[in-house]
């Protein structure tokens, strides 16, 4: 992972697909997403992990460690696509705010996307909701289908929707069997966004 010096007290990180940026308690920087789509995980010392938000260009994240003396967790920012992140102190972040797009949002690693996903009672609707969010953030229309040029593993999907890799495998197979999407390592193709959004609603 390459780190480039930008301005005093600021750095730009370039993350390739599946690269990860680790944030520990002693890190009080602010992170501005310049480009890309990322998932933020909270990882505990016992290796338990769960996703807490999905970030994209224009989002800003600050770590909510507060004044805790010690913590048994850290944050892991995982890149689903080639991403650029500006890391800077809080004062620098405030001065850069006017330069950021209208999508600017102050984010304390707590995003409504994950809440919306977990609001669904069954895992099928949860994973569909993930694909709908990613389509909105990162989808590219090509003729009659939509592509997501990103890399998202079964483990990451499981962390987002609260299940294991075996269940993710079964869900993906079902969606592919119904010709709703094609899943590969570096790309997801959604054949019909409307059909995908309605799948499983009336069962």
C-alpha cells in the first residue's frame, strides 16, 4: 500500500481492492474518502468482527474511541475498489471541508446503511440490500445490465449481514440460479436491478 505526502499533517493513501487500513486507539486522525467504496469493520481481540458502515467518495470518518483508557478492539477499513483516502488531523479536515463535494457528511463510523441492512429479518433480503446499496454507490450501466467493478469476499458480505461464509455461498448460488446476478472475484454483474430488488419479498 502506497502512502503519499500531501500537505503538512496530511497523507493520501491509495488502497487497491481488498487492501485494509488499520486504525488503533492512539489514532485520532480524520479520514476523508476521495474516491472508492469501503467497508469499515470493528474487530475485537478475540477476532470477532462485524461491519459498521459503508463509505464512499465524499464521506468523512472519525474514530469514536473517546477517552477510553484501553480497548479490546480496533477498526479496519477494507477497500472494495481502488480507493484514495486523505488522512489528516481534525483541524486540517475542517479547513478542507469547503473543498469536498456536496456529499460531505460527518461520520463517526456509524452509518445508516448497515442499520437498513440489518432491519431485514432474513439473510436473503439483507444480502440483496447490500447489492442495491453498492449498485447505487458504484454501479455502471452497460446495455441491459449493471456491473460492480469491485471485490467483496464472502467473509466481508458475512460481516455486513451477520452470517457465515457458508450461508453467503448458498445465497449467492440461489441468486445466480434465478439469473439475478453473476458473482466473480473482481466483478458483480446484476442482470435486472428491479427483479433483484423484488426477489423474496412475497415469500
